């Protein structure tokens, strides 16, 4: 079974966040660690992701939230540094990608968002009332990435404040990616 690499966004994912709940309940889930969760730089975060991927011996599914989505997009667009052979990455679940180019975004070094097609299956999950990204922007990125797009309605930034708990629908989408792996 593929390893699930959890890629949190700015400030990490707290204990009530669906990513943390998944990490606790899935034995194959591992959180990507970053040196500075509150003051991210793209190069340091990409190095953290590359390090996490390189320590996994089997196939990988990336599960990113918010700034973690921008991280995955930048890492992939840069040629997935630290990885030999793109077949190791079997898919990505990108949840609530933020508009990294908007005025006042707290991590401007992640702008602009890459719009290069992904070489593996991707599902983009967005909310129509996300305060960090307009649904039309998320949809346009999904199209550019050649990703499957899902609008889950009014769920804010799809984080712990969204009241999703263990988020069964998200797990179902992850299961679809896992079944396609290999």
C-alpha cells in the first residue's frame, strides 16, 4: 500500500484538523515536517517535501491542504527535486488551494501558482466560500493541472473550523487515488 504524505499548510494542521485525524487513524500516513511552519519559504518547504518523499521506500500519495497545495504544485513544476523517477508519486489530493497571488497573502514567495499539468492523478477539492481563494480560481488551476475538480459547497477553508471531523468524503476521494496507485 502507498504511503500517504500529509502536507499541511501555514502554521501546520492542529489536532482537530482532518489531516491530523487522518494521520492518527491511518498507519500508512506520515506528516511532512517543515522547519518553520509560521514563516515559510518556498525553497525550505520544497526541501522538506523532497526529504520526506526520499525517505519513503514505496509509492506515495500526497495529501495537501492550503499552502501545502502550492508547495506540491511548485515542487512538481520544478521537476520534483530529490526524486528519481516520477512513478513513485501515484497521486495527490489537493484541498483548498489558496490564492497565493492575492494582496496580503502571508507567504508571497509561493506566488505565482504554477499551472503545469501534473504527471499523476490529482483531485482538487474546493469550497465556494473559501476566504483564501475564489472557487473560480481553484477551478482554473484544476483545469490547468488536468485534475479532477470537486466543489464541496460552503465549507470555508476546509479546515478544522469547517466542522468536517474525520471527513469521510475526503477519505473516499483518497481511497479512489489509493485504488488507482500501482
